[in-house]
C-alpha cells in the first residue's frame, strides 16, 4: 500500500482540479473545504512516506512495471519525500491565507479557477521532485510554467498581462534549452533515466566530451532561467510584484525552489560530481552566485514598491542557495537545503504579511509605512521577524542558514565568500530596517496599540504559524537537520 | 573538403541547431509580440528535428516486425518523446497568443517598445 502513496498524492491533486468546476454552482465554501481536505490528506501521506523512507529505505515506483530504460520511474527517497512534505505543508498555510484574501484583484467568477490552477501546479511540483527521468521532468516543468504564468495573469490588470507574457517567453526559452540538453545527452548515452544516464555517462565522457559539455551548459542555463539565477532574473520582479499576494508567496517560496532542486538532481544524479568538477561548473556557479548575492540586494535597495523589493531580495537569496550547491560538498549541500527551507518560510511570511497590509491599508510604497506597526501590529511583527531572519539576526532561522553557509565556505577555504555573505547581509539590513523603523518608530503615536488588527482568522493563523516556525526552527535547528542530512546522503 | 564532408554528414543536426538559433534570435530581437511567439515555435521545431534525427539509422525501416525479414530498425523512442513535446509546445503557444490578445485589448498595440512607453507614462502619472 505504501508504495502506491506517491502516485496517489498526485492523482488526488489532479482529481481535485477536475472536481472544482463541478462544484461551481454550490456554495464556494464547499470548494474551500474540499481543497483543504485534499491538502491535508496529501500532507498526511507525505509524512507517512517521509517516515517510511527514513526508517525502512528508499524505493522506486515504475509505471506499468516497464523496465526503467523505456518506462517512467519515480524515485522515492529521503530527498524527494522531505521536500514534498515541506512544500505541501507550506502550501497549506498559503492556501488557508488565500481563503481570506482571494478577493484581492481576482474577480469572483475566477475564484474556482484559481484553485484549479493551484492544484495542477502542486501536481507538477510533486512530479518534478519525485521523477527520476529527465524527459518526464521536462513535461512537468512545462505544466508548472503554464500554471505559474496563469496564476499571475488571473488578476485582470494590464501589468499582469505583460508580466506574465515576459514570464512565459523566458520560461519557454528555458524549457527548450533544457530539452536541447536532454537531446544531446540522449545522443551519447541512449537513456533519459537519470540513474542509467549516470551509469553510461562515464564511458561517453571519454569519447564525446563536447556533447556532454554542451548538454550541461544548456541544462544549467535552461533551469537557471526558470530559477531566476542572477543574470536571468529580469522576469522575476515584475511577475512576483504584480501577482496576487498568495500567488507571489507560492511563486517566490516554492516554484523557484523547485527548479533549484531539479538543478541539484540533474547535476548530481545525471552528470555526477566527477564530470561536473572536470567541466569547472562549480567555479562558474560560484561566481554567478556571488554576483547574484550582491547585485540582487543592490537592486532591492533602489525599489519603492515593497513587493518589488521582496522580488529582488529573492534574487539575492537564490544566490545563497546556488552558492551552497556550487561547493559540491556535503556541508555545502546541506546548507543549501536548509536555506531552501528557511527562505521558503521567511519569504512566505514576508509576502503574506505584506499582502495583509496591502489588502487592508491599500499601501504599496515603502514610504507609506509610517506608523504601520500600530495599525497592523501582528502583520508588522511577523514581517519584522522574517526581515530579521533575512538579515541573519541570531534567534531566527535565517541566522542558522547563514552560519551553515559560512561554515561551508570555510570548509572549502573560500574566505571571499564569507565577506560576500556579510556584505549581502548588511545590504539586506539597509533595505529591511528602514521599513521597520518607519513602521514602529515614526508616525503619530497617539493611538497606542489598541489590540491586534481585525483580519480574518484564516489569514491570521498562517501568518502566526510562519512567525513561530521562523523562531522555533531558529532556536532548535536540529528538528529538521537530521532529515536534511539524510536527504543530502541520498543525493551525494 | 574535409569540413564540407563534416557538414554534409551532420546536415540533419546542423539544420536543427540553425533553426534553434534563428528562433532564439527572433525571440530576443523582434519587437512584435506575435513574432516572439513565432520565434518560440521555430526554436521548438529545431529541437524536435534534432531529437528525431538522433533516432534515425541509415537504411533503417520503421520498427514494425514483419515475419521472415530481419531489417535494421530505426530508434522509435525519440519520435515518441517528441510527440509529447509537440503537444506541450502547442499549449504554450495557445496560452501566449491568448495573452497577446489581452495585451492588444488593454494597450491597443502589440509592439513591445510602445507598451513600455505607455507603462512608463503611467508610472510618472502616479
């Protein structure tokens, strides 16, 4: 029975997406309750899988029991179960929030459609993380790019159309580059299955190094465009700032990370560390990551719109994750995985609390935040916590991930990257602290905090839970560190 | 002469790569949004041709077993994969074109530069 859970997870999402249109004549609450039950059941089954994999061991799911070189294969191991559990848990919080906030810019007839897109998006994310087949990952990637563009353009505004058009164009260039990489790899190895490619690539490397080099370049660029790695980030600020707040949280906290996870799988599972090192890919990735960490923060400094600023901040944070990956060591990869999780939590908290502020106070500009700490105390406190995490102040989760990254850099003897991490942290402080100072210290103080703001409970719960998680995991990082160690062992 | 032979032997691959580059050039340089969508399609076609060319074997026949004969079969896997690729490419094109229609309805133009100009004017109005 437990072997069937991965495919059941994905089928449940697909079924939910198909059932929602049938419910559109009923009360809308019914759809919301059903969606919540779907996410809850998938969360439970993901946790069951996570426990099973960490105690019993990994297993493969082969569709129709075809041999793995012609069929499609899912690899269920500590890596894939950890991240699916994390993603579905985070999505559940964002989903709860979106129940209260769904009206923000989306017309009433589109509510149901928004959740259809959300469930197909989750389906494709699960597919990308589970699959052990390069071409299968491409198909899921295209579903993901279609749905993630659609949850931006569902808000019927001019800017959304242009933002998602730019997003779909760059996404498509990225997917096609990735497909070209698959073609070049298939040419020399004859497989699309990652484990089989890894087995035969050692011999192919001796005979056709040019093919493998080109394939590696195309695949990294293709996934890199979609993951908004620094020079390819131009679509991200527009897309993330114009989308509805819950979409921004999903895009920034989850979708971008999924592509980075795919990149980890392609680099370590398909090519293997030896070939990647022989091609000097780690050095290239390190340089890109270093530039991204600094430049993303610089761009963020110049922004006036708070959601645009958060978008540019994501570019810098993706640089951190890429830096961890590019060290190619055990400690570096575990730092990268930890930062994927910590940035997911912090960015979701930031976008959701800013979303609540935008929705109830109708302000988007950074200079309009004066005294916001008294009008919306709860949202601003969570925003402050997450912002402190972004800067890397100790009791938060962000400090732990920066510490790990620093240790990983020290392990490789790269002192320069510790300097870059510190500079980037200071730049983060330069654009996050002014917001908090103006929110809590400026403005009229006549009306002291008159109690917490009146936002719907479904919006308040996720914000509070995210705030608590940022603190709790920051104080007890061992809660998830054991799982991350297992995930790294499954990759390396 | 050697180079000419090399080109002639790999003409199917080179054709695919050439289409890919023409498509990329169209996407990057053209201002017209519909031409950008066309560029994406040309890129996709280039890769599809490249992929199918991998599976070809000189003198091979389609892999249908006929009793009595024992011919060389071509590899059907790339063609099967590309069938999926074509479907994906069509759906992306449809979505992109529907966005172009929306953009035309709201901005009244499908020229990238004019759209940017309109957006900048609106930003200064705020």
